[in-house]
């Protein structure tokens, strides 16, 4: 791990009129670190994710990212072109619904290759080889490379979405309920795969989930949100095994009863 | 149709023409960029080249000579009616000769005879947005153009190669204009793409239904998109034109009889006839009955 954080979040708030989306959120994310943001629906975790991933401008506060040249840049002071370039090179975003992150009428190979083409790769053979390699890494059979994700199962679609995001070797990946729509057995396999990829590649990730089991398996550290605020933060095992905030205690115990 | 005589020169009122000319000037200033304009109703249905007709109407003057082609031919229904329209509403000179024309309105072809300084080629465009088929959201395609995010164009070519082993796109083959905007050259065959590159003529594109005008000024760089290991290539034909013997012109297959007999002839009828009048011959040119079939065939 580097001696500098990758992301610095300073007092980020988002208001919708008088309603609070998220309020006064500050934290740092380090290279290779996986942070889970946990809460029920309406807790503000998705609003926070959107603010971090430049999908939604915060009302106040700043989000700084350490670029590959080592310089911190305020994401909301970058031009839109710079932000979009960052999003398709150094970042990934894994949507809960794979259809939101894939081109459903384009082959699996082209779905993976698109980012390479977007950054100027103009050699078909190399693009295809990289796509084939990535399909293998997410356990999609090589002979499915020319099939459209429409023909894929939910679990395969999600793995394809992950490959599409990772092909440019991003340093930071945002995940929004990455196992949300999947059967339990499929979820387990995907979580194993994600955990392996994240540690092999040394990825930093921010994973938004309502599922404490996902947080337990994937994350090093977690933040618990309620009503737009962080109510507890700490190492994942510590928070889950010895929750301090009353709300976290309630959350952990109610999950354990399920 | 004598009441047409009461219309303004070239049908459109002067205010509308000025509006279209402003769009054209902006398009020339930003080569390959699609400029929105307030497309007017024309006395012909969309799909008949109302965009091209409006561009021509906005730029044509009494001293111009107009040529209209459809699929390379001057004598198809679409070309004949557009030419007749301009004769009625502007009484300009018309011609079928590429070399005599100052304005050539076209659908689906660029003439074989190299265009010259001072000539203007007006394309009729059905769908101006090259990214449309992969990204249906107009707000997103505009952003992609603005930010020069053209990876998606190569996704389309990638899909071609993955499916067919080569880039199978033969019409409306995307180009990059002056190193900046990716542009749809309208449904011309990719055979014609190289003719757009550094052409001395002004090239204007009008899309009536979609309300867009774009342009390639003279001597502008026009590069067809491709991959390093699958470079852009134009169509080639294994035989010369059956009527004029030309090699290296774009050929149409013309059905000769109901037993499946056919011949390949230049799609550019003016070019072909010129060559024949200069004494060039193809292997079927001696037979006048076949020549008649040619004329009928291109009207298909
Ligand atoms: Zn010929």
C-alpha cells in the first residue's frame, strides 16, 4: 500500500431541497482497500456513492482523487471530459443491474473491448485477445465471446460487467449492490470471484450494500449509514463482531436472526 | 402547375434561405459537425431528399447549373422529379454532365469524374448520426461528439469483424473529418469514401426529417475508420463495365432476363455514357438491345 490515500472525501453533503441525501461524510480510501458502505434503503448510501463516482454533484464538500501522476484533483473542479476519461480508464462502476452497465446488443468481446477502443487501441487482434483473456478471468467460456449478453444468465452478465470494467486496469472500482439481483448460490460464486480479483489486482473498491454478508466477505473496512449520516465506521470484523452504535447493533442482530 | 410560378425563386422564402445559409456557414466552419436547422415542409415526402433539396434551394442562384443523381443515375424517378422541381421553381439550367454542373445533388453516390474547385456536392441524408445505432440517446451522442468519445464507432467495426471476419460495413461507412468529428457520409458506398478526402469541391449534407446540416469544406481531410490489422478497403470488381469497359468505377448488377442473366455496368450513367461516346467499349456494348436494358435497369 502507498503512503498516500487514493480518495479523500471531505464533509460531503447532498440535499434535495430540505431533504437530506447524505450529510457531512468524510473519509479516506487507501490503495488496495475495500470499503463497504452499509445501510438500509433510504440510508443515503446510494446518494453517497453517486457523489463519489461523479454521477451526482454534492451540495457541499469535496471529493479529491489521487491521479496516476500523484496529484490530488478535486473531482468536481475537473472538466466533464476529464471526469469521463477517468471513469472509463482509472475507475470502474459495477451496477446492480448488469443491463445498466453493459451494451446488451453488442457481443461479450466488444463489451469488454470497448474501453480499450475508447482509449485508442486500434488493433483488432490485440483487443480480441485482451477480451478473451478477461472472459477467462471471470470464468466465461471462450466460445461465448461473440454472444450477446442477452443470451447470458444473470450471474454471467454480472461477471461480464466486471470484466468490462477491469480491462483497463483501473485503480478504483465502485460497486452498487453487485450481487443484488442474484440467487444465493450464484451470489457466493460471484463474491469469491470478486474477492480474488480485488486482491490479485490490488484494487481499491467502494461497495454499497444492504447485505452484511457481502460486506463481511469483500471489505476490509465498513461504514454504517442511517438517515444520511455515518453512525459507525471501523474494520469490518470489528464492526460486525463488536458493534458500538445502537443502530449497528440492531442491524447486526436483525441480520443474524434472518 | 403554373401556380408554382408565384413561388419565390427556388421555392423557399428569402428568410428561410438565410436561416439555412447560416446553418451551412456554421457547418463549413466546423467540418463534420451536425448543425441543427429548422427544416421546412417541402412539396415532397421525407425520404425524397427534402434535406438535400432545402440545402440546394438555399445556395442555388440563377447562374447555376444543376445536376441531380440517384444511385449514380440522372434518369431515376427521384432524380427526375427533383430536377423538374428546380426547373419549375428557379428556371436554372440543368445538366446530366458532371463537368458542367455547379451544384450536384446526390443520393447514394459521388460521381466518378473528379469534382473541381467551384463545384458543390449536396447529399441527401436520411440518418445523420453515425452513433445512432449503438447509442439511441441523442443527449448522449451529442456529448460523445462534444468530448470526442468515439470508442463506440470502433465497437461497431469490431462487431463486423467478429461476425464476418472482415469489416462488412459497405454503405454509410463512418469517417473522421479533419481529425475531429466522426461523420456519416450518408448511404454512399464506401467505394466513394476516398473521393471525399481533400476534394476540391464543397460537400454539403442535408437531413430533412432529422433537421441537421453538416459539411466538408474543400481540401478537408476525410479518413475512413479502421483497425491497424483490418485496414479500410474499398470494394473491387472482378470485371470491367460491360458497356464502357471501365475498370475502377463502381458497378451495379443489372438483370438482363428472367433466367438469371446479368451484367455489371457503371452506376454513374453520365460517366459511362461519356466513355462510350469517346469510343470505349465493354464486352456487351455492341448490342443496342442490351444498352436499353441498362437504362431500364438503373431505374429499379
Ligand atoms: Zn461504364
